[in-house]
């Protein structure tokens, strides 16, 4: 699994590659999917590439500033005590921060299906993710500066080996003799919230930057109503674009479940109704 996995959708081109059985209905008869435009943007928009490239360019600038400032930390909650002499590190999410998983979302859009842990794990093992533009270059740049690159992901322990294999092949730095890939449920308290894993890193490293695509990649206060999430955003205004770098991802995340309070027992129609009600609309007059 990963942070805010609910809402993931998998590519039809993956069906043949991974052996995932297609649903019974023909693809051309699949029902309209709420995620179509978001996945189309993710896969085809030059604006998506430009956004990611710009954010990783900004991350390089901020990294150099952080290295020059021993009081700098991106983890004010987890980074306690005297940390100025700790070796530097950065902490990055994986899904749709470093690896583009839109093939998975696209499969569900075309096939008329929804996320399940079983198909997601099968997708991960197929190793068909592509690189988010700028991600490899940034992580290599950080490593060249002596910065340890940590990957804090909500992919599970079962999904860790194929993910590490793919990321190594794609050129992401490994940790050498340090375990830098911290997956969900690897330890009893490593759940979907990532604060406990950031705290483990902060014991021995000064965390310079957090990079992710979901509010939960930066703070454990990522759930709640849209209004509650807005308050968390405002309370952390000094971090955005400074030591917290966000990669745009409109296809899934805790934003999508906020209108229906993460109640996944609701039907798709009930979830959609509450999402529509959360929209602020022109009255047409």
C-alpha cells in the first residue's frame, strides 16, 4: 500500500504485461470514471512534467541553503535535541513523487474497476512505473553532496523488494550499508502515518527536506474535513516551498477522501455525491 492509496486506478496496457485479469465488461463499455481527466493530465500533460521539473529544481536550491544552515530542519516535530552535527538527510515519498504510477490508475479508468490491495501489489511486482521528471537527477545531486536519501513509502514490506529493484535500475541512490527504504508495516508502529518513520531517521540525521505528493508526506495531521486540512495547510505556511516540496498529483490522495470523511464503506455513488456537495459553485446568474 501507499499513502492515501484509496483511489488508485491501473493501466490497460498493464493487463498483458502483468497478467492481471481484465474485468468481464469490455473496455469500451466501461462506465465514466471520476479520475479520467486527472489521469489524462498525469500521463499526457506537458504541464505535469513542467511542474515536477520545477519543483525538483527548487528542491536543489533549498538543499544547498539547508546544507549551509546548521539550524535548518524540515521535521520540527520529529527532530528534537541538538541535531546540528547530525549528518544530513532528505526524506521522500515514492508513489507519484519519484515513481509515476498512472498506469495503475489508467487501468481502472479503462476497465471500470477500483483499487484493491491485491491488484496494486501485482502492479508493483510488474515493475512498470516510470520516473517523475527531475526525480532521479535531484536524488543523485543530493547524494553527491553527501546527503543520505531516505524513501518513506506506504508500499508494504511485500512490495519493497520489487520497488527497490526498479528504483535501483532507474538510477535512484541506494543507502549503502544503511537501510534507507522504510516501508509500511515493516515495524509494528510503521502505519500509514509517517511520523514514526521520520522520527527514526531524525535520531541520527538532520532532515533537510521532505518531498511528497500528499499532505501525509509532511505531517500526520493529514486526515479530516477539507476545512480541517486547510487549517493544517495554513498552520504550516512557512514550510511550503521552503523545506517541504510538493509534487502535484490530482489522481488520488487524502484530498479525495476528505469530503466523505474517509468512509470507504460508502458506495462510489455516495462518495461522489459528497464530493460534489463539497464543491463551491457559481450560481449561474
